[in-house]
C-alpha cells in the first residue's frame, strides 16, 4: 500500500468522523430544545398554579377576584391595593407566556390555550382590562402590540366565538414567529 492511498483513506475516515460528530451534536441540540420547552411549560404551569393557589387560599383575594370582572368601581376602596397587585400579577403572567412564545419556548398547543385565555380575559374581565389600560407601560412593546391585536380580534368577531369552544383559529401564532 502506498502512502497516497493511506493518506486518502485517513482523510475519508476523518471526514466521516466529523460528519458523525455533527449528527450527534444536532441530535443532542434537538433533545436539549425539547427538554427546555418541557421545563418552560412546567414553569408556566407552576406560575399559574401558584397564582390561583394564592387566590384560593386567601378569602379576601378570592372575594376581590370574584367581583373584579365587573370593573374596578365594584371593588371596595380598602381592597384596591390588593386588587392592583392581583391585576398586575395577572397581566405580567400573560406577558411572561407571550415573551416565552416569542422566544419559541412555548409549544403551539399550549400557546393556543393561553392566547384564547388572554382574549377571553380582555373581552370579559372589565377589571383586568381597566388595569391593563391604566398600567400598560409596565408591559413590553411586543406584548402591548399583541394585546392590541387581541382587542381587534375580539372586537371584529363576537366574544362568544372566542369563549364558547374557542373555534376561531389564532392568527397570532404565525405573527409571533415573525416578530422574533
């Protein structure tokens, strides 16, 4: 065997090793992405559960949460500080989900549920809508744009379509990917 043939074989084996290594790295990246998305999904569920747990374990918060959909005027003056915190937490929870969606960390199925929930909240929960409009500067520009699109969507269609059965397909799924 001459040295040229050995050199060519060594290069082929080396190139094959590089290709196999790259394939392995690609598989590892894909698995890591799935694991990160699953962890983010769990984190979102944990945040939501903690939020509702706080409400359910505190009779005062539960009472405020129950009357708030009628608007902030229905909330007694002494409960307004708690309401402001509760409303802000609600808004920031949805903003966190939106941010994660923009970073492609939320799967489509989970996003569609959150998207429909935000539309429902903004269309039916006068207290949250008022709180958002009074404090929208605490939100990021992309979340404000998204919320504006939600307002247009529930104003253009009937709110009942969004709430009963959630049959209206979200147009924001593809829009969100364009914003990233």
